[in-house]
């Protein structure tokens, strides 16, 4: 607007100068008319004046031609001024369009900033989810340690059970040795009984011959019976001790069974906790799925940003075309200026000839030309400044577009990396789901088999304990009956034949009892074998659980590594986003 006002003022000055020249010409014409009148009046008097009048007319014609040329030059300059004004209008329009584009770029920059803020918020939410997941992983590690401690306790209890089994086998061997000794004693007693029968027959045959021999035989029999009684009492004591030891063992087995049941309950509780944690992990996986959907939205936004980039590139190309057109116009203006300077030189040469006659007009013309030249040079300098400003703005726009392209390239690379990470996380998620399903199935199978086995073992152990208690009670009753029978034998020592028969009956009962004891020992062996089988199965299950736990640990380590990679990637992304924000702010400051 200021340039327009200056140009209008200059045009007014040119018009005033032209009017002043016209007035001067009118005055000159009036003078010429007066002179013509005077010449007409004085024509008859002086011929010299006629020559002077002719000369003045010639000069007038020359001046008129010069004035016409000047008017033509002024008309050309006016046309050039109008052309320049039109060009200035075009340039103002181009500047207005560039300002619109700059405002659009600023708006797009603000939108991009908002999108960056939204992405940063999403990253912060992802980092918070990651922290919660790390806490869950720490809890899982603690539970793993607890499970390992429980497994170690189970191994220690298994070792204790093995030690008890070895001790029971040792005691069984000692009882077998004692049984062998008792069998030997029974065989010796049978031999002695046969000898006694032979001696009784000899005594019956020799009763009639001599009572002294009979008394000696009775004393020998009494001594042998005392020895047999002492041996039998020893057997009773040994059997009572063995029964007490078996009761203690049964009590130890019951306590071990209770401990195993309590540990099983603890393991079940821990398995429930592990299921709950697995559900929490599934929730975290769902959260990551939602984050993946958010990442897809970010990808769509980045596609929109690519479209914006393409539009900006098109606009920059259009601006380049406009700049080229403006440069062409500047070149034409320079050529016009050169032509004007040439015309000015020609006019100055012509004015040198007229300088002697038209000093006043020449001074006015020169002043007008110098002022016009200054104005024109000022106009040219202004146009050159505007061109330099436009070039700088275009350079800034190009730099800004380059920065945007670089940012978009980095964003696309990050998107590719994020897509790869998403694929890896999806693959890991599918693997984890498969592993979780397999672990759940294996855990369910192990729990069912373990519970069934424990129940079966508990039932069998209770049945065996009941049987053992019944057998012990029957043995106690039988031993009490044997004691009663022994008392009866002590009372009925007078009748040797009855005593011998009762001794035979007692021997048969002892044989039956020994057979029962042997059967019990065989049953105990079978039970021990079954217990060893159950222990081996438990060890196999323990090894399977340990392998599953190790696989889970490996998976957790892999997942931790992926989380560390995501943390590093998130920190890099945050640093890059910050650097981008700083660059955008710097660019915005430069634009302002």
C-alpha cells in the first residue's frame, strides 16, 4: 500500500510538471502571438525582424517536436508504470498466496504437534502397562521361588521317606534273622520233644524197674522245660519290641502322610495363584492388543501426513514456478531499465542542443528525470529486496519441507520397526498362549493324577494301617492265649503225656503264627515296593514340573528382553520426538 501511495504521488508530480510545461508552452505561444502581432505591425519597418521571426518559428517547431517527443516518452513511461503496477499486483497476490500457504503450514504443523502429543501419551500409557507387566513378572518370579522351595521340601521329604524305607528294610532283615533263629529253636525243640518221647517210652518201660531213674529223668525234663520257657519268653519280648517299633513306624508314616497332604494343599493354592496370574497376563496381552489397534490408528495418521507432505511438495513446486516467473519479470524489468537509460542518454544529447534556448525547460526536465530516476531506482531496490525476501522465504520453506520429509522418513522407518516389533510380539503372544494352554492341560492332568494317586495312596495306607492294627491286636490276643496256655502247662506238669500233647499243640500254633508273620512281612514288602513306585512317579512328575518351570523361565527371560528392547525403543522415540519438537519450535520461531 505504501508503494502504491508513493507511486500515485509520483504520478501526481509528473502530471504537475507536465501541466507546468504546458503552461510554459501556452505562455510561449502567447508571446509568439504577441510577437507575431508586433511583427505584423513592424513587418513593414524591419526585415531583420522577419528573419528573426522565421528563426523563432523554426525554433518553436523544434521545441514543439521536442515537446511531442517528451510527451511520447512520458506516455511510454506511464504505460511502463501501469505494467509495473500490474506486476506489483501480481506479486502482492503471490505474496498473499504464500502467506496463505504459510498459515496452512502452521496449521498443519499444529495438527502434527497434536498428533505427536497423542502418540507420546500413547507411549506413556504403553510404558505404564509395561511397568505393571514387570511387576507381574516379579510376582511370578517370587511365586517361582516359592515353588522351588516347596519342590526342595518335597525332595527332602522324599529323602526322609527313602531313609525310613531303608530303616524298615533293615528292621525287616533283622526280623527275618530273628525268625530264622526262632525256626532253629523250634527245630531244636522238636528234636528235644522227640528225644523226650523216646525217654518217656523208656521211662514207661523202666518205671517198674527203678524210681531213681525216673526222678533223674523228671529233673532233666524240668531243666529242659525251663530252658524252653526262657527261650519262649525271649521270643515274646523280641516280638513285643518289634510290635512297638512297627507302631512307631506306622505313626511316622501317618505324620508323613499328613505333611504330604498339607504340602499338596499348599501346591494347589499355589497353582490357583498361578492360574490367577496367568489370567492377569492374558489381561495384559489384551491391553497390548488394544495398543496394537492404537498403533494402526497412528499408521493411518502417518498416511494422512504423507498425503499432506505430497500436497506441500506440490505447493513448493508451484512456488518455484512463481519464483521463476518473477525472476523472468525482473529480467524484463532490467531490460526495460536499460532501454530507458539508453533513451535517457539520447534525450540528454538532444537536450544539449536545446540547452542554450530552453534553459528553464531543461532544468525542469532534468529535475523531473533525476527525481523519476531516483524513484525508479528506489522502486527497483524495493523490488530487489522483495525478491530477496521471497527467495529467503522459499529457501526457508524448502528447508522446512526437507525437515518434514526427513521426519516423515524417520517416522516411516519407526513404523516399519514398530510393525516388526508388533509381528514379533504377536508371534510371542501366540507362543505364550500355546504354552499357557499346554501348561494348563499338563497342570490339570498332573493335578488330577496327583490327587487321584494321593487319594488312592491315602486310602491304601489307611486300609493297611487298619489291617496292621487288627493283625497286631490278633497277635496280642494270641500271645495272651499262649501265656495262658503256658500257665496251664506249668500247672499240669504232673501229667507228662498231657504236657507233651499240649506242647505239640503249642508248636502247631507257633508254626501257624510264624506263617502268618511271614505273610505279613511279604505284604509289607509289597507295600514298600508300591511306595517306591509312587515315589518314582512323584520324582518323574517333579522333573516334568521342573522342565516346565525352566521353559517358563526361558519364556519370561525372552519377554523381559523384548520389554527391554521396547524400553530402549520408547526412550529413543521419546528423545527423537523431543528433538523433533525442538526443531519444529525453532522453525516456528524462525517463521515468526
